[in-house]
C-alpha cells in the first residue's frame, strides 16, 4: 500500500507515520509534504498513491486548493485540528475525518473503512470553505420570476425556501407568495450562499430564517417545520444531520 502524507506539522507527521507503520507495516509512505505547491508538484510527477492523509491547513493555504490544480482520484483521510466544525468527510474522495492528535483507534477504523471500500456521507467543499473563511465564490442576489406577462425580480433576502412539486421548481417568499423559477433544485443549490441556505432533502432548500422548528425523529433523523409551509413531513436524513447542525449553529 502506497500512502502519501501531506501535513505541515512535523511532529504530527512523524506520529502519523509511526501509527500507520504499527497497523500497516508493509505500507510505503511518501512525503511529508507541507505546502500546496510541493503537493501539486509531487502529484504531477509521481504515480498516484493508494491513499492520502491530508491536513486541511497547510503552510501556504487551505489544502482544497490542491484539487483545483491537479486531478486526484486517490481516497483521502483528512487529519486536522478543526474540531469545532465536526466535519465527518468531504465531497472529494474522502474516507474519514480524524481530529489531531490522531487517536490510534480512530486511525485503525479509518484504515478499515479504506480497506473495505466504505465512504462517509459528504458535505459540499464550498460549505467547508465558508466555515474556514475561505469562500470567494459569488452567489445570486435575486431571481427572475414571471407574473402573467410581467417579469419581476425577487431579492434573495425575501426568499424563505425553494421546493419542487410535480416536476416544477418554486420559490416561496417570506410573505408566503409562490413563484415558479426556471432552475432545478440542484442548480439553485449551487447558486445560493450556503451560509444562508441549506439543502434539507431532495425537495427543499431553506433559508435559515424560515426554519421554524426542529424535532428529533425516528431512526436518527430530524423533522423540520418551515414558516408558512403546509408540508409537515420535511425530514433530514441521518447522513445530513451533522452538516445541518453545523449550519444551524454557525
């Protein structure tokens, strides 16, 4: 097994190597790489490893920038000190998320996931960038809607939530007015600021101000009541719970 370590803290890297060697003595370990620049150069010049251990904060920036410069297919286990974000995995090729100092039992569990080909639920990289104060992406400030023969704009601050119904996408304002929009929910999810909007499930994207009540529900899920919404069965899956709680409490 060929393992690449990208980590800007030398002591953390040495400890990680020691733990990996204890569990996978046959592993070939490459690195330690401590910058985005060095990581990109290595990945461009060497065969892809079987697995990457990756810190989020490197000496010259956030490690997500690596994937904007070079294509990486290898699975990733993140190691970071950002415990307050409670992130389980990311929308790349992530296997798991380990908090530094890495717990040996958690490392073993992560390597078992890798060997068994299991992946944790993912959340969007733009959302993580936002939490880390790194988001530079621009988002829509208003949406065009058609009212009879007239076209008007709805400011993003006026939108309570977007939802799909009978293969049509609609937005509902804070006043409860509904308008058809010419985008799918998947498209809208990428257009709105994840600081203010969250994809609750396949049918709903909600503004934080529209979240009226949150209830625990059976099978480790959450039930959401939205303002001025008659749908009382809006559920958040177990896979989305952690990301939703992070978003709600940030």
